[in-house]
């Protein structure tokens, strides 16, 4: 499939790994982040870096205008997210902490998905979520993150129903493993060695980004099952 791959949270972690992976495949990539994009990526052939806060409606719309002006958008990967690094119990959580996580993770996903859908004809929208979105995986001291990712799962389902006639698939992708991102930068180096690399989702994200219209939509791809279960991969239509 031709066209640009748009990735939010492109400055580090999973987003940075995805940018590098798609660039290695020869794809044009547009990376959005409120943080500076590292110089080696910002100057890479085929890369377009944009500074925008995904919770700022006008900023995200302007960013997508700039991307669309460069060419067709093939896929959008809404990856940017934050968490409560202090892991408050819900009853002791400052409202400002709750509000920030929900605003970035849910409102940011909504604004990203809406901006993408307004400028796409055919293609794929992929939301990076988490196994913590599952009711069975509710985790103490992570109330806003669990809640936000569950909300994004439902947002994806609604968008899948609304955008199917436009040839746009909407799916989610989540790791069951803990990935070494900025969420864990405060961990000792020895503990972080046991974490999965940010590149864990590269191949599955590329698979979802190239799905033909109607091939799969309104679904959640579990990275762990994909890696371990051939029948699961086959059900997705993977070779």
C-alpha cells in the first residue's frame, strides 16, 4: 500500500520504534509529538516531523492539514499516551492527575482519530491500547490508565462502524508484556533489562497499517497471542 504513515508520540518509546521501522520499509512517515524529535530521525529521508499537542484541537487539525498537503494518508497510529507515574490509589488521587491522563489518552485519541478520518479515503486507523483495558486485567493503583485505555477500545469500535463505508478500518493493538518506555524510566537499570523492547509492536503495526478495506475492522490485536498462537494469526488473515 502506498501513502504516508502518521504516528503520534513519535519522539520516544513505541512511537519512535514505529517511525524507524516504517522508514526502514521505505515508507513516508509523519511523526507528531509535543516533545522534540531526535535529530537523526528528524532529518531522515521520507520523515516529516510535526510539533503538536494531541489535546489541542487546532494544533492537531493544523498538523493533519500539513500532512495531507504532502500526500495521501495510508494509516494513522494513535500511540501517544501518559500515565500516573506515582500510581495513586483511586481514592487518594488528585483530580488533576486523573484529568490529565484521561485528557491525553482519551481526548487525544478522539482528536487524532477524527482528524485522520476527515482526511482519509481508504486506509487504516490503529489505536495503541493495553491489556489493562480488559475488565479481567483491572490493576490497582492504575485507575486512570486502565480507564482511559478501555475508553479508547470503545472509541475504536464506534469509529469502525462509522467509517467502514469510507473504506477505513479501525483496530486496536496492545501488548500483554510491559514495554520499556518512558513510563519506566525511573526503574533501576537491572529491572528494566527484563522489559520488552519498544520495537515489540513493529511487525503487527505494519500488518494492520496495510490491511485492505474491510479485511479486518473493529477488532483488538493481542500481541502476545499473535506471537504464540498460529490459529490466532490465521484468523487475522496473516500469512
